[in-house]
């Protein structure tokens, strides 16, 4: 199905055994899916996306964003607001596009977490993993903190974004954007 709504409309969908793509221009977006991949592009308002057995991809989130899947990866690009993302079996890749992101809470029980920050972004970081490693790539310099194999507690830059990352069975990587 293709559903067309006027720009700025709130959208709420429930889907079983089908994928969802929400094009730019909607306001608040709520999607609940079973066996559904979800993609949401440039919404103006809050996002709440949940899927069982599906991937979630978010582009240019600008408000409170909550993402949850049981079996699937999460890929989120965030330019403002807050992000809470969790998956049981899957990886999380998040890109902070601007310093207007207030907080990120990323949790994967069985998967890696990768956080990419633009040069303008800074963070107060709490990252822990049970059976993986925590590492920073070149360009991510800690201003202060404690850095161990399974944990990182510290500040990058002036610490504007509150960042919490937790994985039981996956690596956690922090890196700077190359563009």
C-alpha cells in the first residue's frame, strides 16, 4: 500500500509481515511491526518504532526517538532531541549529526554498538560490555575519564551529549565522522 498524507501529519501504523517506509515531511511517527523492517526519513516530530524480527533505519531524527526491536539491527542518524535504542539480537549503529542531541541510550544484548560523532559533537560517555571490548578510533580524544577493556567512563570534548552504551555480547566503538 502507498498512503499519502499532507506534510506535518502525525502517522501511526501497525503492520504484520510487511515493511514500512515513511518519507520525509511527517510530524510524529509511531510504527509497530511484526516481521517488519521499518524506515523513517526526516520526521519533524517524535519517533516511536518497534519491531519484532525486523531492522529499523532512521534518518535525520530531530526530536525524542525511541527504537526497539527483538531480532534486528538498528541504524539511526540523529540531528537533535534524544535517542533510546535497544535490540536483543542485533547491532546498533548511531550517527550524531549535530551537538543538539541531548542524550543517547543504546543497548544491545547480543550485538555490537558503533557510535559516530561529527567533529562538533561532544559527549559524557558511559560504555560497558560484558564479553566484548570498548574502543575509541583515532580522532576521539578523552578529556578525562577511565578507559578499560570492557568499560569507558569519561568525557569527550565538553560533554554536551549524555551517552550510555551497554552490550552483553558485543564490542562498542566510538569514532569521528570522516566527512
